[in-house]
């Protein structure tokens, strides 16, 4: 019996739930990434580093809702903050002090953020940041990295998951490939693509479209294509080039913000972008995002300026109370050090197993985020990571699921996420399971 068959055998209740859901919800899921064949796990409950499915199977969770659950599932401190706020009201349509308190906490971690606005999600944060950059510069061009995902707004839904068999242009000037039906041509005509960790590619596009580019948006540590850290000097070069060509630099820290360091990528890499986009960690497991940066730019936001930003649920007291509890009471500097330690232990254990088994794979990570890359050499760009042996990855994915571990999100390009709730015992158990699974994966070589 294959790992895929094992998975089906142990999840009959999820199969039944999927059939019911698919009759009324497209694919039976709330987002396309939540689906995997033949159906995903349907969760009954979660706690700490674990989730339980409808069949009662326990899983050590390293997806952690795509790195959003930094505090772990159902953290009691955050749950109490949500309960207390719910007694006072969940939505006012008017401002509450708790949002200001959370904004001040974010600013303490990110001195580069002089002002910020809250949104309901990461996709809104990046969408509004790009709109603001265009308003500030009066230019329409947007640069993004090939393979990077910045949310599903029309302008950024370009070259996010380019299949390896699709002609994508030369490395120094990748082709802009629209990733969804229903996007009008005009929405993406000013979106241009560069390679990550490639300053030559960046300067080529900046020169070619000089005077047209409003902003360069990038994840300072790429998390779509596995975790791909920046090469030494890359981000410094990006900052110099964007200033040279008068282009605003936007850090998309939706995944890595308040995650890979107390002050996110800005602190870890020592770079000062013009705007920063945040989500996931800052919401404490609730839907919350933010964008912010230089005061002169943020003063262009309505009602102070002409760049419109609306949202009934923005900065609502329920999510901001959860975020404030998460950042001030759970994600302390000591906790970041502990997550880093566990991340290093897990990465070292994975590397040791891979090397001992002689697998054509490697491990990339940045602090508590990382993953197995089923390519023989460490990738520095999405194109290199996209050479992943998908058959090996699939066997690994279902093997881990069938043995009680959610190793990462449901795609080869996702990453594992170690939370504040994971322990040494979790890492040890996971490494033992991983070794058993990879012994079977090796048979595919």
C-alpha cells in the first residue's frame, strides 16, 4: 500500500466531510491552497502544535496555517484576550484604543514604520501598498520577483507559480505570466518581473523601464519556492539600486514579519525599505494585516490624501486585541530565541538524514521557517527551486501525513513553520518519522 493509500485509509471521516462540502463550496475549501487530492484533512480541533482530524488522528502541525499561527493553536493568552474583547463588542465601525496600542507595538519592533494602517489580510496590505506607491510617485510600473506570491490582487497575480515547462524568458528579463483567468490585460501591463538574488536582473529592468517604475515589491526572504534566503549583499544592493532609480522599495513581510526575528526582516537584515506589509503573526491567529512606512507616504492615505483605503473590518477591536496579546505576551524575545534554536535543530536533523541516505535533496531555512528542497543543490532563485522532483515531494508529503505529521503547506513551494508551541519532543518525533518516510522516498531516485 502506498503512502497515498495509507492517507485515504486513515481519513474516512474527512472523505465524507469533503463530499458534503463540495456540494456547496467549490472544491470543498475556503481557498485553493487548502485543497490536496483526493481531499484535505477536515479539522475537528487544535491545540498548541497539534491538530486533530474528524477521525481522531493527531498531527504535529508544521504548516501552522501557512506561518500565521506563530503562537501555536488556541493559545490560552490570546484566547482570553479575544474572549474579553468579545464581551465589549467585536466591531464598532469607529476607532478603538487597542488598535493604537498594537500600532505602537509594531512601531517599536519596526522603527522604519513611522505610520501604518491596518487591513483585513495580507493581500489587502500588499494591494494598498502598491496603490500608495503609485499615488506617491505618479508612476504605474511595478516590479516583482519571479515565483513570489504577494496575494491575489490583479496587479500582483503575475508569475507567482510558473510551471517548469512554461517558457518564462531569459533570467535577466523573465516573462510576465498572468496566473488567473478573469484578469484584464490592462491590470498587469505595467507589472514587470525580475529574479530573486539577481541584481543584474533588477538593474536591467530598472534601466529598461526607467521613469516608469513606482515600486519594487519583494519578500526579503523568499517563501514561495521553499524558503530561499537572500544572498549576502543582495538586499543592500536592492536598496542602493531602488534609490538610484528613484523607485520605492516595499518589503512584503506578510510571512516573515515578526516571525524570523522580533523586528522581522528589517531587523534581521538591517535594511530600511520605504514601505512594509505585514499580516499573519501580527493578528495572533485572526485575520489582520497592515501596511506602513515613511510618514510622508502614509500621509497620502485618505482622509489626509488622495490614495483611498477603506474597509469595514479594518482595525476592528477583536483582531487587534488578539494581535496585541500575541506580540506583547506570547512572542517575547526569549520566545524568538527558542524558536530559532528549534529551527536550527530541525534543519540540522533533516540535513543529517538526507546526507546519510544520499538523497538528491537539500534543506533551506531562515530561523523557524524552512523546508526540504528536492533539488540536489541549494536554490538561490525560484527557477532553481522549481526543478524540484515533484514525485519525490509528493511521496514525502503523503508519507508524513500518513504518519501523523503535516510537514508543510500543501505544495512543494511551501515551508515548514515552527511555532512558539513546538517542543524538542515534537522535533525528535518528527525527525524519526521523516527518516522512515525518506527511506521510502529514496526508492524513487
